[in-house]
């Protein structure tokens, strides 16, 4: 692992499934929707993932979790479908506890965060969709041959995923990172074997093929950045164009790459980092904590109540003030902390340890 450290925790999904999740770094919370090829520990050592994890942990409280059926989460689960994946994201967002979060959806994770943003518009500050799609293979397929190919891939996973011989898994690896090095291919082959079982791999793929969130795209209300490799073998570039077209105000950034998952040796990776960094909100905790320490006793008391989630009327009653006075104090706190709104102030306060006791 790099100099960034993570803390792994566990949560229970709504149906009792045990979910492993981890947070690294500090700053505005950024939650990555789980993808099926993940392992919270192994990913940090992988040359396929570690550059992304490290980059996003430098400026954000970066939260990841292993998909049900994968990694450190429960593998033997009764339900493993799209609705359960959205429900698991809801669980993790609630565990993070911030009033607003940014969401990252890579590959099928894009459909999951779109569904979450459509259902919980007030909880999402920004969406980043990378190599994503709204329509699974069966939904976007245009003929019987394409549908047969989709089922063939599922059968290939059932037959060869768990074998020591990596030749079966190499087929999938070359779809994800055709431009990868031999070392990266070897790591990704091993990740496939370690992250989930052959039965689960086929189960995931059949569910991915049926995804369709096209009707939800116009319901997304937050700023959205869509990044997609021009020559993506796994997910056609047209799917990125569809996301950017149907989500109001979304911006598309084409990346000159054949890789579904960008590797750190290609120019497109730096373009990806620069675009995402410029798009996501910054929250400088070091200066923010210093600003919190400089607040008056009365301001600190009010910020504590604010971080607990209380509205102005509740704060006024608790402190024996008028609501107008509370509003004035809150404006002053915003100025001191150099934040623009209530959500940013609450995130900064909670990251500094305030608001731990709920009313």
C-alpha cells in the first residue's frame, strides 16, 4: 500500500448481508459504487487499481466497499440483483453519515449511482461516471448474435473462472485493459479469481446484461461528469454519449484510450485525474480544523448542534435564541470556515469530530 492508509469496517445490508467498506484520506466524501471485481485489501497492491485509489484519497475521504458476492463482503447471498446493489449503496452512504456526498460510478457502477441520485437527489452533490452505461448488453443488443455472445461470456465464466490456468480469465482481462502490461494482466487475472466465485461471476454478468436505467437519466439533478475511453472494448463509447446526452447538464470527456480501466502509464490517465479533480468539490480539512479551533465558544456550540442535523428552530430552542439570531450566527460561521453552504459546514464539522451524538 502507499502512504495512504485505509480503515476497513463492516455494515449490514437491508437483508442482513455483511458488507465490507473502507475509507481512506480526508476531505469532501467521495463514495465509489461497488463493482464486481473488487477486494478492499488486494486492490491497494494492484497496479490496475492503486493509482486511482491513491489519487482520489489525496483530496477526499474516499469510500469503497466490496460488492455483495465479492472480496471481503459475504459471497453466499440469497439476492444479488440490481435493486440489492442500489440498496447496498444506500447502506454505505448512511454509514458515512455526511449530509451530501459525491458518487463515483465505474462500469456498471454508473447505473447504480444514477439510480441512487434519482431516488435521493438531496444527498448527492456530484456524479462522476467513468466507462459507464445505462443499458446492459441484452438491452442494447441489436440482433440474436449479440445476445448469444452475451450468454457465451456468462458460460465462459462458469466454466473457467476458478481454474488455476488463467487462460479463461485472460479473455476478460484483455477486454478490461487491452493496453495493459503483462504485469497488469497477471494481477487482473488473479484479482478475478480472488474477488469472486465462478458461479457468482456468471450471476453478476447475467444481471449486468439486463440493466436499464435510461428512464432515470433525466431525473438526475446534480452536476455530472461523464468520462469514457473512445475505443473501449468492454463498453462502447456510444454508451457514454447516451449518459451525457440524457442527464441534464452533463459534460462528456472523451479519453483517448482502448482501456475500460485506465492504467497509470497512459496519457489518458492524467487527463482523467485532472478532469475529476477540477470537477469535484474541494474541502481542505487542515485549514478547516484550524478555523473551527478559532471559533468562539458560542459559535462552536452552534456548530455542534448543526453537525447533529438540527434545523434552525431546534438550534434556537436549544440555545435560547431567536431563529433570526441563529441565522446570523450561521452566516458568520460560514465566513469563518470559508464554506458556501450548510452541507459543507456539516461535513467539515463531522470530519473534525463534532456531531457524534444525535438528538
